[in-house]
């Protein structure tokens, strides 16, 4: 019997702890569970989006967050899979992380003497894998992928990223308000900005005409004119402007980082998308016309959240490839949320991979148990095919 293909797990934003390795005790700079507020200023990146701001700071990946990923790792190993964890520096552009993934996969190919893998992504990990696919030729993509499972993927971004950059706290970074200034140096957060159709509503036709999500001069509530003596504000505006321009270069047709609609039907059959439902999720930003001293004002309270997604990634983003890739929506159940909240928190998006119904679908898809109708059905909760 052939041995099962190994699984490469690619976690989401915040899913990998970050250490400063230029200190003798490898100081933890970021952990999503226990935040080290005295150290988070070390997370700032330079203008290039790659180098740490501190001259003696060298931040690298550490282990993944236990609460979000230990259960799925143990589950898959119990099913006979070898699991390899691709942790990465989630501050940096997904393009940079994809380059590291490319090196990582080549090392595993040599180590294991195999050519293809199963991939399991969570949240922003989908953008890392998408960026990696963008680097490859069609034939190379087909060779390296046995199966790929994208869970709660923000293919076209999330309102939460915008909220975090503009206002501060969000579901992405439930941290100190000061973290907003630090997150503005992270290319990855910009790459999570919403770009799907109707992500924005507008006060009037003129406001809509003048708005460009990649152009800071039409963007969020920054003052129109800046005192030339405010060097810090000028530098901040230049940084945000550069990051938004970079976002425009990362995405291509229809705003996708990688457009799976352009892949062969055979390749797309190797893929599946699992998204969440039945949790209130912000889905639209209202842009009000300019005030006397402001540029466009972003109003996040104008539109009520919809109870049709996972709480973080809007439905329009997660199901972007429903016409090309089998996309299943796994609805949150009240009893599961209540039980989970007593142990790990009630965040359907963050702890999606801990759910038994999600794990059953992953197992069946990896085992090619998909030949019967509604093969994904599971006791205890609704799972629906998105069409």
C-alpha cells in the first residue's frame, strides 16, 4: 500500500510566533495567545517591508500557536499523515513568504525523495500558497499538488484588515491601539484589504469616482494638509502610500493574487475551499464625502454585519472561486460556539480547524472519499455546497 502523501500546513496571520533571535534567550516578540506588549514595537518593518526597524533586531519565525493548530496536527498524524508545518513571518508580503515556501518545499522534496504534497491552509495561508502557485508554471503546479485544501480563505481580503489599519483593534489583531501604527508597516496586512466587488459603498457618485483603493491620496481619514514640521506624519503617509501601491502590483486580473479560474479543470479538481457560515461578519465600508479638514471618511458602522460568513472573512471573499473550485460552507453551531468559548474562545474563524465537521471533510477529501453524493455531510451540523 502506497504511503500517504505528506501534508504541508500553512497557518494564517498571527499563526506563527515570532522571536528576536539576536538575543541570547531568543525573546518572544509576538505570540497571539500571550501578547508581549513591551516588545511589540520591535515588530516594525523598514520601508522595504522586509527588514526589521531595529539595528540589532533580527526577528524570525518560531513555533505555531497551539490553540489554533495543535488539534488539527494531532488529528492528521493520528490518521497516518506526516505533517510539515510551514511557519512564516506573517508581517511580510505573501510574495516574500511564497519565496520561502518554495525553498522549503524543495528541501522537503530532497529529504523525502517525493515530488508532490497535500497542502492545508488556514486564513492568510491561502494567499501564501496562491503566491507560490503564481511563481510556478502550469506543469510545475500540477506536479507539486496532490490535494490542496483552503480553509476560511481571504482570497479578496477582509474588512477587518481595513478596520485595523484605520481604527485600531480588530478581529485580526485584538491588541493595543498602539499596534495600529505598527501594523501599518506590515505589507501582509495591506494585502488583506478588501478588493471584492461592492466592498465599498459611497456617499455620492463623485466620491465613488474619486476613490481608488490603491491610492492613498483618495484613501482613509487623513488630514488633507500636513504641517511641514510634522516629519513623523509625513513619513507615515509616505509609508502607507508606498504600501498601497505595492498592493496594486501584487494583485492581477479581477484583483486576485492568483486566479484559479485560469487553471485547468484537472488541476482544480485537486482543490477544495472550506469556508465558515452563520457568524456575523462585516462586509462593506461606507465612504463619506470629504469634510473640510479630512480626505474620504471611512464609516464602518453604516452597514450592519451579515450572518453569512465566519466572523472575519466576508462571504464575497471566501467563496470567490465557487464556480471553479468545490466550495463548502460549514455553518457555525450555537452549541459548538458555547463549548469552544469555555476552552479556547468563540472565534469561528480563528479556531475553524478545531471543528470535528471540518476535520471530517478534510479527511474524506484527502482520502478521495468523494464519489458519493453529498460525501461531505456530517452529523451535528449543516454543510452546504456553495453554487
